[in-house]
C-alpha cells in the first residue's frame, strides 16, 4: 500500500491557445485545442454522410481517437493499395507520414486528432 511519500506531484504546463479556434469545413468543423512546435491537437466533428478528401502529409504523422460515431477510414496499406476500415466509438488509428488517407462519416462523428 502506497503512503504519502509515494505520491507523484503534477504541475500543469500552460499551453498557448490559438486565436482562431473554430474552422468550418465542408464536412463539419475543426477546433484546435492545443498547438505547440511539436504537435497539434484538434477536435473534428463530421456530419453524417460527409467526407474529407483523399490526402497525404509529407511532414507529419496523424493519430486519431473516435470519441463517438461510426466512420470509414480509407488508407494506404503500405504497399500502395487503398484499404477501407470501419471505426467507431473508442477506436484509435494511426496514419504514417506520406500515407494517403480519407475519412468518411457514416454517422455524426466526434474525432480527436493529434499530429
């Protein structure tokens, strides 16, 4: 059993909040929650039936957490073939730098993106 000397003390580190908080996108909205020189954290809300375009990034990896909803993620399997994956509440997925990918909302979706 732990005693008081085993407790860890956490000190919050302030994160500068961006001035432009919400971006309206054709598929829904994008809210930047945190941005540093090393990473960006966003909340994405997709409207049912809408999709982002097929894209890739030369400078970043992206990791996603599906907070709610169901979607189809189309991504490069590493051999140049696009593969569809169904994701829903609680699922996580990673898109490596340079991999083509697309997100399509089957239902309303709330997604968190770290890149």
